[in-house]
C-alpha cells in the first residue's frame, strides 16, 4: 500500500512523507533516503543508504556493517586471522628447516649456486612473518573488541557516540 503511494506521480513528495509517517508511526523517517527506517537504523554518508542496526562503515570492505552482514564481517575477521596464522606457521617451519640444514648441505648448495636463493627465500619469509604477525595482532584485536561490544550490547557506533558524549560532559565540567 505504501509503495503505491510513493510511486504515484499525482501525489507530491511532501504529501508522501506525511502519509508514510502517519501510517508507520512506529518507524523513523530518513530525510536523505526519503524512506521509513527502523529506530536502530542509521544513514551512512559513505554508502548513501540506511543500514539496520548500524555497527560501522568498514573502509576496508567499503561497506556498512549492520544487522544483515555483521556475522559475515566476523567470519571475514576470523578467516583473515586463520589464514595469517597458517602463513606464519608455514614461514616459521620453513625458517627452522633452513637453519637446521647442516654445514655439508650448505656447502653443497654454495657450490651449486643455490645458496643465494635460500638466503632470498629466508629474507622473504621473515618479511612475510612480520607482516603476518601485524595482521594477526590487528585481527585478534578487532575480534576481541567486537566480542566485548557484543557482551556489552553495544554497536561500534553506539560505543563511539557514548564516548563522545562522556568527553563533552567532562569538558563541560572542567569549564564550569
């Protein structure tokens, strides 16, 4: 019923908004989207759309994280963590095997001019291991923060707004 009225060219947009607001008093209205939204929704400037149970806009995924895709976001974090852990373990095993090569094998490889390749591979492995460690730390941190927010019953957006309000209050108390 509401969709027919919105698409009716005989009725102005202003009348549409008033009619929709009267029918759906339990819903909020987004002036930017010109649509009804749930009170838990928020309009994202980056995506230019409203997201139900808005958590945050993820610049890495270039998408809003909310009710529909929050579980997939957590799975994405977990899969990145597992992939980086696997890569780190493989790199460490490779490094340990290279270090444990006995002197005879190293001498033989030097004679065959393969030593330089092993040295380059070891340096690359160390670089990737450092990168993996950074990714593991960040993904682990994000997972812990999101788990903590879920336990508190907060979204990332709610947490940020709450902290900004506390900061304003403390600044106002300092001024007075």
